[in-house]
C-alpha cells in the first residue's frame, strides 16, 4: 500500500467517525435510516420491560442484560399501567387479633377413667374438738379446739371437696327446752372454723355436696316427751331442700297436725343425688324427689316397704341404720336391703355413728364394746374389713 492509499483510507476513517458522532447526537426523530429505528425501539422496549419485570418479582436489575437486541416476549406492554394486584405485598403486618379463649371448649375426661382414691383421713368430733382421724392408724389431729362446748355435732357430713362440714348442733340436755330440742342446722368452714346457722332442724348433705336437706318445723317445733311430759321431743313437720349454702329451693310439708311423735317426721337420708328418703315416728318411709314442686304434701309421695328403723347412709341398694326406741335410744347398727327389706346385722352389734367416703367406703365409730373404728364394712356379710382401736371416744364422724 502506497502513501496516497494510506492517506485516502485515513481520510475515509476520519469521515466515518465524524458521521457516527453526528448520528449518535441526533434524536430518534432525526434519524433517517429506514431499518435502524424499529430495531432500536424494540430493544429499548424489551430492556424496559425486563427491568420492570425484575422489579416486580424482586430480581436484581443488574442481572438483566440490556445489550441484547433480540426482542423479549412479555405480556406487559411498556406503556401499560401495572395493576394494583400485581404490586408486592405490604411489608406492614396486619394487627394481631387475640383468639378468644372461649372458642375452644375445655376437654373433660370421662369420670370412669379417673379412679377415686379413698382419703386416708376422716373428720370427727372428739370431746369438744374438731379433729382429723387417720384411717390407717386411728390417730387424731386437732383442727379446731373447743368447738363443741357442752354440745355435739350430730349427723356430720363432710363436703366432697373437703372444705366444709355440715351437722346438727345439739346442745347438752337439749330435751329441757322446746327450742333447743330441735337442734341447729350448721355449716362450718373447715379451714377457718367459722360457722353458719341455717335454721333449726336435722340436716343431711347430698352425696355430690350440691344439695342440703333438713327436717324442720312449721308448727310449735316440739311435743311433750311421752316417757316424761316434763321434757320435750322434736316435732318436725316439713322437709326443706336447699342449695349447698342453705338457700331454700323446695318445701314439702306434712300438711296435717302433728299431735304425736308417731306422726312427726323423725329421720332423713339421701338415696342418691336427687332423692331423699324421709321416715316418721311410725316407721313409714317416704321417697321424695328433689325436683318436686313446693307445696305437695309429704303424705302424697311414694312409700318404700322397709323395716321401721332410721337409715344413716345409703350405698346403691343397701343402707345402714338402727331401730329407735323412745326410752332405750338406738339399737345396734344393721344393713338393710332396700329392694327386699332384708336385714343383716353388722358383726359385733356395734352402736355408734356412721360415715361414708366419696366412693362409698363405710366408717363406723363404734361405742361398744370399746372405742373402735370399723372400716370398709362388707355390705353383703356385715363383716368389717378392718378394725382400729382408738384412744378417744368419737361422737360423730364422716369420711
């Protein structure tokens, strides 16, 4: 190549460079080439679409190559407005709403799957004290001292949760007074020793601890003692059902004049959580449901054909009670079949008070021939399963 050729080529190169510089400085509308603008416009649209798509899906725009001139297929035109539904979700979390605790009902395990354990202590009165009795040793522990000065806790019943004890407070020599002979329906808080007197009468607590029944009086409240007219005997003439706090729910009157001890109500015991058995001085037993309407006379209720005795506790179809004599008092404790009326003596012919645990185990405070506790009595044979000698005379007891 000679010098002239080199010069011409250099001049042509300079001229082409100047043209390219001028071309790049012009706007798209000034470009006159027939095919350059469509290709450039397609590339610009593709790059813009890729960058917008990368922003929508969170891709780093630097990873999108913008130098390719190959058209990129997209469903979003560069000039279109992106719908609001395609925007990234808000980074602000919605306010948290607490789930109400009542939306999920508590799970209650079937009672049949939880075995009932007989507690190893009973509650009792010894002398003037309220005590716990260890049913494995017979030893006592004082809960409250001097709670029963010149008085006794008759028909003691401890609530199933062990928080209360219900009893009739009977004062010493009560037969001298018409008022005191009726006794007082009393509720004691075991922890504090505080007592509440509901009214005069003879109480009995339901097995589930939700109802209290008592025999009371709507009349004079007493009659002359047939063995000694200078003394008095109670003349109960109404059955009252209350809640566990002593608030009256149902009243079932005898609705006849009570002119003799035989006509007066004498005893009551719960057959189950909703039925009370009431007996009068003649030995008639009335079966009274607790949902009965107030005012229906007691004599209009169903009777049960049972021996003339007072029942103290009932377990299923058997009860433990004793015959009552106005002069001699209560005889030995016996087991009564509530279906047949058959009677089975308890071995040893014990006299005393009877209590029952929450699962039906029996405890008897026997007063003869010595101070003993008879535990877990076999209701079919009358045989005590265990016998404990105790140092103290127990006036009343419940398990």
